[in-house]
């Protein structure tokens, strides 16, 4: 496959007003996420879960008892570090696509802590019609040591760190892994490989968005 042509096509299509880039490249970013996030944050990442649900009633207590309480926001990726730290990763292909509402619920999640977030997931699982999917999620939370067999939180840390993967940093007080940094990491760790070289080139182009 002609990877330079593939990524140059994405570079072109990304410039169209209605083209949604994130769904096309989030799995590509996710393939490398544990490795580059670990190096950038100087931690060994041991687990990754996509689209982690955040129960609305957990982060917005005023919704408890309403039909909305067991609905959820989604965090793009949850990462677990070897030291037990919980990382909520939000991926954006355009810095301008950051929404205040997303930033707010991520901040609220951080304030609530991982125990309440996991308890909220267990709560959703009990009432959700997607039993198999939530069953799989609960099994994974048990496998990585956040839940015991009685569905009680047993993680090593209640603390949550929010990390943004996006073209460039927005403010100095955020933890951001920007596209130029990822491009450099790809070039250093995958020297001369066609796919990674082409991806790094496009990430550098998108870093200016």
C-alpha cells in the first residue's frame, strides 16, 4: 500500500468542512498510544480501554433519580499506569474542536475520583440493555485490577489525571501530548519505516490546525 498517498489524501480531505477526521485515525493513534504516552509521561502503561463511560448521575448529582442518571459521557481512552495512576485521554484531531462541556465533565470526573467513576460504571451495567458489552467492560476492569469479583473498587489509586492528545497545547496548565511530539517519537522509534514516516509527516502538517 502507498502510505504517503494514503496520508496525503487524509491531509487533503481533512480540509473539507464536513469531513470527520477523528473517527478515521483514532484507531491508528490508539495503536501507539500506550507506548508514546508512557514515554511522554515517563510511566509504563499497562492497560488501555476505549470509550470509558462516565455515568451522568455520578458527575452531575442533580440528575440522580431522573431518566438521565444512568446515561453516560465517554472518555476517548482510559489508560492505567503500572504505578496505579488513572489517565483519562481525550483525543482531538483539531485543537479548535475542544468543547467546554467536554472539558467540564473531565474536570468533574477528576474531582470525583476513580472509585466513584467505576462505581458509576457498575451502576450503568446493572440497568443497561447492552448486557454483553457491559459484561465485557466489567470483566476487563477486573482483569486490570480495578474491580473484584463482588464488583467493588480495588484499584491502587483514586486519583485521575486528564491528558489531551491534540495538534498543539491550548494552555500551560494542561497535560498535552501534541502532534509534533508524537511525530518526533515515531521518527525516532520507527526509523525508516514507511507507515510511521508517512504518519509522522501528516501529524506535523496537522499540528498547525
